[in-house]
C-alpha cells in the first residue's frame, strides 16, 4: 500500500486534483494526504503596513478549511484522508513531506487560466524536479490524460 499526497489550494484545479487523488486512493487502496502550503514570502515585497504573523495565521486557517472540505469530499466517496498544513516554499515543503510521510505518488492540479498561480510549463518543471529528486510519481491532474512524471 502506498501513500498519495495531493497538494491543494482553492479553485477548480484543486477540486480536479482532489478528485483524481481520491480516485487513485480508492483504486489502489492507498492512504491519502491532502496538503496545503502557506508561503508568506510575498509580504516581504509589500509596501502596506501588514502584520505577517496575522496574515500567516489567517492563511493557515484558510488552508485548514480548504483541506477539511477536501477531506469531507473523500469521506463521501468512502476514502479516509489525513490533512497537513505547512509553512514555507512549496517545493521544499513538498519534498520534506514526501520523505517524512513515505509518499509514493504526488498529485498536483493543472492551472486553469491566465489568472493561475502556475503556468503549465512551470508546473511541469516542478513536477519533474520533484520526481527526479524524490523518486516518486507525480501526476498533474486535468492535463492530457493526467500527465505523469517519474
């Protein structure tokens, strides 16, 4: 039995990634972990008077809520899922979680348009880098037939 880590955030791409991860967990009998990373690095470039500790706490709460919704979505399909919120850089936190949680597959969501945080090429590069460095399979959900790296 393996373990699937589904990196998630809000929006359509996240729901597609979650559904892909739930389906894989159900088909394989794998454990499922929904994962959210809070990265407040952008605050360093802000000119507004912002308290990073308050923003951090609010983003963590938002992440916990989004993961609870994903967890409930999995439970409705008879799949138990754990949730994990981390702070830092996405790539670094993904690699740390992969190692610590004995992850065998990572599921990422495909960007959905011009307002997306990732462009597809950047997401593919991230997926390839994670696959190369960790040795796990990385699935980009929603791309052509759920593109797989590694």
